[in-house]
C-alpha cells in the first residue's frame, strides 16, 4: 500500500488524523507497526497476541485521536510505546499466561541442530525468567533491549529518570545472572 | 568472570528470539480503521475556529473583536432614537399622563 505522506513528521500526521484523515493514519500505521509489534512481542511472546495488541492500540488512536496532545508529549513514539506497554500489561492480567511457541525460528540459521536445541532451551529459560521479574524491571529490559529505542526514550516511556532506569536494569540483570548461572 | 557473565547475558538479551509480524498487519489495521467512527470531542474554541473556517472568515479572534466594536458603535449611535421623547409613542404616553394629571 503506498504511503501518502512519507515526508511528514508524526505530529503533522496526527494533526491530520485528528481532522479525520485516513491517509494520514495509514502513513502512521505503515511507518510504526513493526516497531510497536516488536515491543508487544517482547512482552507477550506470541505473535497473534502481539498483533492484537498493536491493532487495538492503533484503532484506539484512530477512534479518539484527541487523546494525543502534542503539548504534553514530546514524541508520538514515546507516548505510543506507553500505550502499547499498558495494553500488553492489561492483556497479561486478563488472559492466562501464554505458552512459548516452540516453532519460533532462531535468528542464526547456521547453527547445528544440537546448538540450535541448546540455544532454544537457553532462550526458553531466559524468557521464563524475564517473565518472572517485577513489572518495572521487565519493562526496562524489554524497552532497552528492543532495537531502536534509547535508554533516555525508555526512561521517558516509563516516566522515570535515566538513573532510575539504569537502576532497574541493573537489578534485573543481577537477578537474571543469578537465575541463568548455569547458562552463562 | 563476572564481566564475562555480563557480556554473555547482554548478548543473550540482544539475541532474544523473535517472530516477525504478519506481512499484512499494517494493511489489516488500516482496513479495520475505515469501519471505526471517530469520537468527536467538543472544544468551544475549536468549534468556533471550524465555523470561521467554513464561513471563510479570517482569524476568529480578530473577527470577534471587530464584531464587538461594530456592535458597540452601532448600539451607541442608534440608542438616541429609541430613548428619544420626540417620537410618536413618547408623545402619546405624555398626553396620556397629562390626562391623568388633569383628573387630579
């Protein structure tokens, strides 16, 4: 699908969305769907659930674009990351925990079968341990280790300062190091 | 050792497995949005602005100020006619009162 206004800033597109412009909304969706999906997937570890959350977030934005107020929020993506994180947390509270998809492809295709199996097990334990972390530590990890988001942006999403974010990250990593000792 | 653990953990966190979204996810969202009506929030100032835009009037603030000044000007300039005692209504009222006083 062709993007209507590839050169327009997010804020300009949102102003048009507030006036009911579908092409502006489509441009925003095309531009940002993947990044928000990646974050939702980090939380939910399930493709369908992550897609549902991202779809829900965008439809809420379309339905009531007045919720976005540029004066109060510096960046659309920071605000929308927060929306997606909140929806993921709500989703986790409402639904039963999801089973990790065992058929999920591994990133490195050159591994041997044995290496791949070991890595799969390692990843499964890692995801389990991350899911067991306190909510804020988990959010800090998911935001910071998701490609394309800086620590400062992650801190803004969580409405905390950079030092507090770093402290959450350190505590999360200390816990993970203890629990993943046999894999390190 | 601890430094190695840190590096290994960071590497594991960076290479967390992921599954790509469906290729039509964005298209699905865009398509669904077409069936969802937008909530219209009512803001007085925005509504006024919209009204002025539709009426092709420039800058609602200026137009309101000009309308106010014009209104005051017209109001002050036309007021004497209504309160004048020289018109026919005023004259008939005066003659009526005069008749009343005659009875006393």
